[in-house]
């Protein structure tokens, strides 16, 4: 995993930097601090890039924080795809795939797959070619982890959680939840599978071993999982369809204010 931090000079934007095609064997994880969109200048600049349907979805969010989260995912996606395609962010055009997820329709980047997610204060995106990917991010906050685990997790996972001290229990809960979300997004099925038939064992190296019950209808060996702390409070999980070897993940932090 390689981390690359971009400059954040006032008035600069990633879209003004030279294009950087996404290598066919690479997987990029981008993150963006959506609190930067508290600045009216940044918000207005990105809103000017959006299509009518995106503007409608932005307006439909009921709180300022929710609107910043949505706009953050759109700004992140347009920035990353502008870099990959050497196309200005406002010239990109999006549609929806057969699962209802956003997809780039102009310019054409055949084989491109990406997944977007957001939590309070952070937007993330995972980008690759010719392989399904899924990403989730959560802001770790106090919850009744055991009660929720009893509803959604396997018996083994719930038993492990119950035996941990409170801080470790909270971190493990969010690890198990984000791994589930990332997998479901990579499959494109949403919350339609029985979550208790997904079992994850996070490893000290940041990976996770998975086992699937018969109702999942899939082989866990097809997938590579990873857990990444992007901030002290934000935990992300990635799910990437395997090829012949383990895939390195490069992390890019979107630090600029507007699309240029």
C-alpha cells in the first residue's frame, strides 16, 4: 500500500495537475475530507460541475452535513476520473449501471470499475480496471456492538466480540461491518444477502480471511479484503476481486478545494 498526499495550496485543484492513467493492475483508494466543503467557494465550484440529476440528489439531502457528504463523493469521483482520463471534471458525464450505481459514460474508459462511500467527515472511492471492487467507510462512534452483532453477524463473530474489552470490541465491530458493506457493494447486491452467513477474521496485517455460508452463493477465495484506518476515527474496508496475485492498494488524499 502506498500513500500519496497531494498539495492543498489555496486555489489549487487536482484537476489542474497532469493526468495520470490508472494502470491495469493497480487499485487506487481516494479519500477526501468533506469538511473542506464548508467553504462556500469550494461548494459552489463543485456544484457547477454536476449534472441536473446530481443537483437534484444533492438538494434532496436534508442536512448540511448530508449535502457535504454527497457532494464530497461527487467531487472525489470527478477528480479521480479527471486524472485518469485527462478530461476536465465538468466535462465528465455519468449514468447508472444495472445495479443503479454511478458509472462513467463520457469519456469512455472501458473496463473501469469504481465504488464510492461516505461517512461523517470523509468521502472515499476505490478505482480499478476489469475487476469488481467495493469500499465502505465508517466513523467509529460508541454503539451497542454486541446487540447489533447478534442481529447481523455470525455466532462466532458475536462470541469474539463479547469477549473483548470495550475499545477493542468497538473497533472489531466496525471492522466486521465495513467488510460486509464492501463485499456487498463489490457484488452489487446491496443488503439482500443473509449477513450472518458472512464470517470475517481480521488479521494483524490489515487483511481479513472470509468464510461464506451456502446462501451467499460465492467463493470467498475470489476476493481480497483489507482494512485501512484513514484517520484516527475513520475505518475503511476494501473488497477487490482477485487475479493471480495480491493487489497493492495506493491511497491518494484529495486535498484541493475546487475543480479549477
